[in-house]
């Protein structure tokens, strides 16, 4: 059976509908794909943590080294030699120093967790312990600043043993961290 010239030169109505349906389906799939990509990008941007551009591994290492070295020496000198109830300004400055360093170190810890899956101090446990010790010393100093009394065995207000105890806890943790760093450098 021979097909007519009309049938071969003009597509049938069925093939036009099929072509139209395929075209619509392609547009729909493309639209769905574009929507999926935009949703993924939007959700990724919404949940991704952004960090300031100055945060780097080197910056954070330097900040930790500075706190281990200069910061702890300064705190030790203040607690052991210069602490006085009469000078509330020194207590305030020390509280501010501790809070500021805690914020800076926390910022580095968050950055290192997100980018290198590490912690600002040796591991998660040590990092939490050190931050808790910094906060405990700052809290103890704040109580002294607010006038809370710390009576000794004779009944005299003497907060120094409490302050020294908090400082020594922090100093011990920092010494442990410093020893780990020195051991790590020795075996590199």
C-alpha cells in the first residue's frame, strides 16, 4: 500500500500532539531541575556558617600561643602579686580581658570546627574544660567586684584563695595544652 504525498509531507495530528507533549515535558523537567537547584543553593546558604576573612589556621594558632604565653603570665602576675579588693578597676579589666579572650578563642574554635574539623585546644574535652575554667575565673572575679564576701576561717573577707584556686585550675589546663603542643612539635 502506497502512502499519499500528503501523509509524508505533513505530520499527522497525533504526531503533532506527541511533539507538543514532549516539548512541554522537557520544559517541565527543566523547570523542576532549576527549582531544585535554587532550593538547594538557598538552603545551603541559609545553613552554611560564614566566618570573618581574617580567621585562618595561622591566626588561631597565634591567638592560642599568645594566650598561653603572654595572657597566662599576665593573669598569673595579677592574681599572685597585684590582686587587691580596693582596686575594682583592675578586677574589671581582668574580667574584660578574660571575656574578650574567651570570645576570640570561641570564634577560632567554631572556625576550626567548620573548616578543619579540629579544636582550638587539643581536643573537644580539653577545649570545653579550658573555656569552663576561663569562665569560672571571670565569674569569681565578678562576684568579688559585686561585693560578695568570701570569709576565711577567721571571718575576714578574703577572696584571694578562691581566685587563686580558679586561676590554678586554668593554669594547669593551659600547661597541659602547652606540653601537648611542645610534644607535637618535637615529633614533627
